C-alpha cells in the first residue's frame, strides 16, 4: 500500500479510531510532523519505530505512515501524489476528498452528532411538548423564516458569527424534519446526508470521475444532463 497519512492534531488524540491505531501499529515506521505529538511516545512504548523526518515523505513509501496536522498542506499534496489519507469517521469517495476535509472532519463529526442527539431528545418522550407537537406542515413557516434570515445576514454583510447562527437555525429545520421522518420509519438524517453525497459525486464527474470540462458553463450543462437522466423513468 502507499504511504498511510493520518491527519490528527495533538489535541484530538482521543478521536483516533481503533482501526487507525491498528494500522499505524502495523507500519514499518511512522513519521510525525510534530515531534512532540503524544501519539509518538505511545507508539514507541509498544515497539513501533516512530519519529520526526528530515526529507519530505514519499507518497509511495510502502508500509510507512505519517501522522500530520489536519490543516497541513502536506496532507493534500501527498494525497495528490497517491498517498492514502485515512478518514475513519467518514467514508469519502477518495483520499483527496479526505485530505481536503481533514481540517474539520473530526470536530464536525462530533458537533453534528451532538445536534442529532439533542434533536432526538427534544422529540422523545422525555423531551419538549412543543417540539413533540410539530409536523412537517407546522414547521413550513419556520423553514421559510430561517431561510430568509440567512439571506438577510448575507445581504447585510453579517457573514461572521451572525451568519453562523442563522445557518444553525436553518440546520435545525433539516434535523427537525429528518427526525419526524425517522420516527415514522420513512427516512432519517443519515439517509438525507447519504443521498446528498451520492448526488454530489454523481453530478460532478469532472471531479470524481474522468470527465473533462472547460469552464463552469460545461459544469452546469453536465449537471442538468445528469439530472434529466436521473429523473428519466426506467424501463
């Protein structure tokens, strides 16, 4: 296998998955961008050859590993050169996708999971009477209101904390509708996210496939063509 790259900040060592740890333990040598990373000492304690590096890591170095800062440009550069970038808390279509999202992956996975948990509690038997009374129809006005407030924040230049808050309110509506459907056995938030990912990959063949485009005009044309094909009744 090519070089195994594990994007992991020192402060997020607790988010390292068992599979990632096992794979690092099986490496012939594990390099570290940060020689003070606490994982380095732990690997050495169990007999893994680990340490800092002088030369740039070789993306095709079979059996070697690299623990890198998730925000390091080295992660993306190595993925482009053929290294395998782990993303154990998600299932990206390829290593380059994992590299581009490495800087936010572990934190966002935890944060979004917490939002799903809170929404589940609010709709549960031990939750909020108002939340439990809502339906898709009763939430329509709130969905429209939150979308308008996002647009207002953008139009008035409030694209910092204010926009983040408004986007959170809009995300709440998505979580709310998904939870309603989940309780009825129709679909859940993972179905929503999985469907979105599949659509984005399918409609971007110039990114995730072999298609070649010449500018955004061809991107839009391909998008509309694929969209029509998706909606065409099967025989």
